[in-house]
C-alpha cells in the first residue's frame, strides 16, 4: 500500500509540475502573442491612418487653396462656379464642390450656391443648391463651419444620385477682406477607396476592419449592406452581447485609441481602434481571439496530449517497476527462505550420518573415519555405519543429481538402510529390499549407486553387495579394488535380485569406500583424480583419520582452483581384528598402557618367566609403547598400536607395530648411566631400558609401518 | 598410585604406594613439583610400597635429584625392593641417589 502511495504521489507531482509549467508557458506565450497581435494591429492602424490622412490632407488642401480664390470671386458671384469647377478638375478625389454664400452677405443674392459635380459620365454639371426644399443654410456642411469658423468634415453619407458611393464633404469658411465669413466652400470627397484601403487590412485570417463615423455610422465593414445604414449601436442592440460593443463604440467615438475585448455572437474578439484626426472617424481592426491564440491553443492541446501520454507512461513505468520490485522482493525472500531451508536441510542431513570420530572409542578392533564434502549446500552422497551384534553394518551411496532433490533421496535411502538392516544381516538381501522400497516411490527416476557391507568383527568376514557403485579399495596385502558383481543401481528396477559376495579381512587390513566425486574430481586441465591416484594415496599405513586427511589434501592440491563439481564422500574402515592372549591392540592414549600389565602377565605365565623378568618385560614394553604413543601420532588421534607376542621354547618375541610417523627408537644414542646427576638428561631412559631388558631389539619400517621387534630369551 | 608427603624433623618424606607407570607419572610429577622449592633440605623417597617404576617415574626422581643438587640438598631413596633396585642398576640410578 505504501508503494502504491509513493507511486501515486510521484504521478501527482509529475502532473502538477507539468501542468504548472504548461500554464506558466501558456500565460507568457499568450502575453507574447497578444503583444504581437497588438503590435501588428496598431502598426496596421497607423499605416492605414497615414494613408487616409494623406487623402484627407489632399482634400483639405484643395479646399483651402481655393478659399482665397473664392474670396476674390466674391465680388463677382458668377465666377464662383468656375472656382468650383477648377477645384474639381484639379483634384481627382473631389467629386463635387460648391461655394454657398452666407445668406444676406450680398443683398443682391440672399441665397446663392452653385454646385458643380461630376455626373455619372464624368462630365462636370452645375446645379443650384439655393432651393427652398434643400435649404442649404440649414445643412450640416454649411452650418458647422459657419458656426465654428473652421474647416469641417461632414458625416459620411451615401450619394444616392451618384450610385450609392460613400461620400463625405469638407467645408471651409471663405472670409472677405474684413475677415467676415462670406461663404462656405465645399469639396465632396468619394470614400470608395476607403473601404478598399481599410477593408484590405488582413492581419489575421478572420480579422476584419471596421470604421465608424462620429455618430456611430458604419463606414467600412465586411458586410457592405450595412455601410451607412446601421450604426454600431443598432448592431449592438441586435446582438445579445451589447455591453462590450457599446463600450468599444463609446471609446471609438470619443476619439481615443486602444484595444478592448468584445463578445460578439458568442465568441471573443479583440478590437484595436484608433481615431482618424480631424474627421471624427474611428478605425478599428477586429481580431477574433481564436485567430490570435489559435496556433497557441493547437500547440497547447498537443502539449496537453503529450503530457497525458507522458503521465500515462510514468504510471505504467511505476506499475511495472512496482511489479518487478514486488516480484524481485518475493524472489529474494524466496531465495533467502530457500537458503535458510538449505541450511536446515544440510544440518538435518549431517545429523543423520554418524560424524563423531572415532565412532567407537571403546573398541580396539576397529579404526574408522568418514568424510562427506557436498558440492552444493546439501548433497546426494551418503554413508552410514553402525554395529549390531558384533557386526559392522556400513554403506556408501551416491544419489544421481545434486542439491535438495538428491538430498531428500539420500535421506530416504539412509532411513531405508537403517530400517532394513536392523533385522537383516545379508547385504544382498538388504540391498534387494532397499531397491524394492526405493523403486516403489521413485517417480522422479532418481537412482542411487550403493555399496553395502556387513563386517563380522569376530572373524573379519566381510559380506557385501554392490549396486552400481565404485568398487571400494581393499588394503590387504596389496591395494586394489574389491571384486564386485555387476548389479544395477537402486531405484531402477523394482524386483531386481541383487547378488552379494564375501571375502575375509585379515586383522589389520582395511577397506576404503568413496563416491565418484573423488575419482572424478577435476583440475583446471579437466584431468580426473582417478583410481590410480587413490591407490597411490592409500599407500603407506596410516590410521583411518590420517588416511582421509591425506586423500583430501591430495585432492585439494590436484584440483587446484577448479570448482568442486560433485559431492565427495569417503569412508575408511581399518579392521584391526580381535585381541587374543598373544595380540593386544592399544589406542593412541597413555591410559591404554595400564592394559599392558595383565596381558604381559598372561604371556609370562605361558612362557614361564619369573616375576622379576615379567616386570622388566612389562617395563620394556611400556617404554616401547609409550614411545609410539608420544611420538608416532599427532596428539589426540585415535590410532591403533598393535602388540603381538610369539612364543618359542627359548624366547618370546614381541612385535610392536603402528601406522604413525616413521621413527627408529634403536637409533637413539646410548645413555651414559655413569654421568653425574647434573649431567644426566631427563629423557632417553625408556629406550635404554628396552635395550637393557630385551635381548634383541630390531626396528624396521615396512609398508608404511613402524615395526619394532623385541626378543626376550627364556632361560 | 598413592603419594603422601610428610614433613618430619626437617626432612620431607614422600611415600610412594603402588605402580609408578607412565599413565600416572604426570599426576605424580605435578604433586612433587612443589618439593623442588624445598630441595635445599633432605627429601626422602620412601619406596617400601612401590611395586613398579617406568622411565617416566625415574624421570621424576631424576628431576628432584637435579633440583636438590642445584639447591645443595639431597634426595634419599629408601626401601627399594630388588626389582626396582634392578631397574636402578640398569639406569645408573644407584649411583645418583643415596639408597637406604
């Protein structure tokens, strides 16, 4: 749940960041674009304004230039129409002109206003405006300049007679010499160019221009039918959004410039406006907001879509990361658990097999040791042994495969071995029954190579059965693999009848069992350790423990840096045979020396030795054995020392043999028994006593054994 | 093997009872080790009950003798039987100790 919240938080942060960035960007982009639009609109307005003023100026100049001429012509009113005519002829924009006398200025002519104009054919025609119906003094073009004494631009109007052309009239007062206004000179200007000029402004695709007069009449707009027929106010009234239009209208009519937003027909527009000086007109450019921000909004939309996609991607990534994290966590937990279980399994497995050595510290007839080195945490190798009714039951096996499955089968095999051998002495039968049991439940087709032996410790009779396992090595007179029948491994054929064999182990012979992890131990050059190396490693007598250590060392040295490829299991059984009146087996322990006395007394009795001689012989043997115990074996090693006695009518020959470090006690220098106390060495007395007491003492080292022969003559 | 140590008239009397063989030698040596501090006096090893002695036992005797020689004292071996006397003879110990 926490992970989910973290993911959600991440997405929210990303979304907020993206949105805020986008909004800021949009804001500044909009500002920039708006500024750009304003700039464009304003510069267009300015440019157009200049063009309009240019025409306006022309018209004003034309009128003003003729004011003086008209002034002179006042004395001769008939010539006034000529002034008008010249004004028109000289100025193409002027469509008509009049000089209208101020009523009463000339008593002879109370009303006089000759009007010269271009007729539709282009010819100049003259007409009098001084009619009762027209009443020119009441007209705006006459009254306004008369009143103000300044030039005046009239409201634009449609020239109904001249083909609905938009016109405007500029009128200026004509003063006589005394400065009194005598007449008003006018020039009618066609404004048809205005709609082309203003309407041609196209700053944006859907932008349009609008020009209004000081009364709010529409002078230029895209809908020509509205020109001079509608006021802006009327349009405002018709649309639902009148307020903003009125506001703009007001601003425009007040002769200011600027821009204002306008809602028209539901959409927002920006109106940029500027006045045309002197005329009272106001020009504007209406730009729909969609035109200004259209591109930006399209880009904005695109960005938004990209953001959504990006966020979706983030969500997906987080989810897949979460999933993989969860999966990874689950996997590592699983792995940890597996490792834990492996440890436990390994512990259980190791607990199953006897691994305290010496296994039978109270027995002098057996010296054995075993080692199992699994290649993985738990292995499929097994060995087992125990003594029942004076018989040593032992086995070694190798389950196909490694790891947990193999170890499980190993555990089952070992249990089966124990169960069946508990009431069965014949190895062939044990193996046959084990095979039947293991085959029954062997769904995974795992098999076990197996060797089972039963050694009668009374007489050295070894019965054994081999089920496809490496034949063990026999250390009798020579070292060689034991002969085995070609039986198949366990777990393959349920009703297979396994055959057994037997040999007799002489006392002081041994059997070495191993798994193929030993023979097939490989070095980096992919050479295998092989049987030959085993045989040579077994040469030289050692105690069981030393044998295994020696072989392990050799394998480790041989393999070098190469990884251990298979479980390695070894079992060494040294059968020492029974003790008898002529044979005593002592362990490598000083305390065992106490057993000597009784044994020596037995021999002495048989040989008829007197008491002092018996004690001396005992002393000599004790010294010899002590020597072996102290020097032949590493301290604490449970190794055997065998002492035998051969009786003849004339002598008793004692033979002491051990498998320890070669050591010749007879080579020790003689002790100087005449030396003073201070010069006497503490040691060396033991050998001296042996020499003194025994009649002959001989040492030899053969087959890795120390053999000390001591003879005591019978007198 | 029983070992008793008794102080009597400036003498230390060590009574050895039983077999002084290798298995017990270590223990006996440890028991007698403190005597080396008093080796300036007279140490009497009473062997009347000693039935057997191996080289490990002889070594204890010898080391006491050496300590006594160094400290100016003496070690007297008393009441050895013929068997042990034989061993003493074989090892030259008869010359090293005052035998009573």
